[in-house]
């Protein structure tokens, strides 16, 4: 699913998922006419009660539209009953010109199950015993919620959607500002190209600089270089908007690969690339494309930066734990990078950033600290200690030990009351 022009669908999906996950109730995101965008949990889209009784789905759709209309009339929330007598509540999602979609919670029971069978199914709907049995076989997935709790949950959804509406509106304004900046920079670059006597060749150097900026997580530089490439693409293809979109998608694929090199989750990036391919056909002019690119680059770059610190901390934690128990083995930076599924250059960079020292310097410190414990045992030879903590020979062990402690292993042993070996 992509973000619609009117409201942030991704944010609406997250809101529905969070509400469903915390309450156990089904949540459906749909437009004002009932078109389904997203369902989390057992919502109306999953309910089979109407189909079991061969009722038309239009009845449910009209009931939900009525619920949204009443929610607008009563200030943003409304509790109502579906055609099967089950309870739902709804809050509208606002766009620039009013309600553009809604989050509907339900169906669920608000009365005792037996009372529902006797009153709603038998008395009101006049169902036969056979029809009642069919309904009951589908009722196991439908939860019960007390009236008091329903009122509180309806208020909670109203507050969550209200917050989402504010965030979405603010984000739209910021995206519009960013889109305008992109268009200004692209236009300026196109004017610069027009002053040339002939069309210059494709700027591969700019493309490579862009990919480096992404790998180095330099967001502002990446956006600047990307705008230059957009300008060249629009200038070189002229009025062929379809070709411009193809070239831009090719560029986004390259950026995606660099984002993975920079530490982004490969599965997430591949999912985004597929989404971009599906989004592009619906973009019909430069304004829409620039606005879309603003959102795309924000999402793509955030995939690198958003959880980078947490991801780095986890990688470094794993590495330090491993070195703490395998320091006596032959360990290279390449070996360690492979164990945490990173490239050696990227692992080296984040290791130094997180610990303040290089990988080899840290490993030497670990080895020297463990050698101090062994030096307290007078019967272990210095040559053996060097090998036990991972040094290939005693002379290099002595050199590193003196560099880090200011004294030799032999003098350190003597200072601790040991004997020369």
C-alpha cells in the first residue's frame, strides 16, 4: 500500500495495528465509501456472519458509512450496530477537505451471548434454529466487550486518530515544503544545463558520489546530489515523462543497494523497491513525482538512520561478547565482520565509532587483560601465555604488553610476587 494523496495510509495502518494488538479487537482502515485499505485482527472484512445467512455486503457497507456520518456529526466518534446486531465504533480520518477515510473497530458482542441469540437472532431477525446454528459456528472469533469498556475504547480510538490526523497534517505541510525545495533545486540545475551548448553526458561521477553519500549516511549531501540527477534526467528526456520515471526508478534501485551496504535491513529495502515500482504508474506530472520522491527519500534514508544506533549497539555487543570468550583464537577483522553479517569496512567504521578505538586495538586490550591473570601463575611460561591469549609469538606479545601497560610481562609478573620464567 502507498500513501494516498489525502492522508497518510501507512500511519493509519500503524494506528489500526497498534489498537488491535493492544485491545484484541479487529480494526479496519477503509475509505469513506467502504473500500478496504487494511485490516488488523478479526474485523468486518473477516466476518462471515452475513455471508452465512446470504445477506448482501452492501448492508454492512451502508451501516459503516452511517456510523462514520454520525461520528462526524457527534464530534469524531460513534458506537453503532451492524446489520447482524454486533457492535462497532468508528472515528473518521481527516484529509485536506474533510473526512477521507475511517478506522472501524469491531464487530464484537456488547451483550451476553445467550441474550444475543434469544433477542437479536430469534426475536428480531426471526432466524430458524438451523440458521442460528450456522451463526453460532462463526461466533467463536467474536469477542465480548462490556458497555463501559466500549465507551472508553471508543474515546481511546478517537484520541489516537486525532493524534494521527495532526501528525499527518503536519507531515503533509513539511513534505510540501520539501517538495518545493526539490523542485527549485531541480529547476535551477536544469537552467544551468540549458546554458550549455550541447547536452552533457550522463553524470556518472555525480551518481557515484550520491551512492557514496548514502553508504556514508550523509543525508543532506545525498539529497543534494539526488536533486542534481533528477534535474539531468528531466532535462535529458524532455517531454517523455514515462522515460523519466523509468530512469528515476533505476536510480532508486541503485540507492536501495547502497542503503543495504550502509546497514539497512535488506528485506525492508526490497519491499520498498517493489512498492516504488507499483507507485510510479499513478504519477502523472512533475509536481506529483517530486512530492512522491520527497516521501520516498525520507522513507529510504530513514531505513538507514532510524534504527542505526540500536543496530550498531547490538552488533558491538555481540562482537565484544565473542571476543571476550574467543580472544585466544586467531581472529581477524574480516572474520568478526562475517560473524555479524557486515562488510569489513562498514564493521570497522562502526566498531571504532561505538568503542572509540579500532578493532585490533580493542582485541589487543582484551588479550593483555587476560594475560595479566595468567602472569600471576609463576609456573606458566611467558611463551605459553602469549600463545594462550592469541599472540603468535612472545616478542610481539611483549611489545604490545609494554605499549599498553608501560612495563614488560616479566616485570609485571615480578611486581605481583611471581617468579621469572
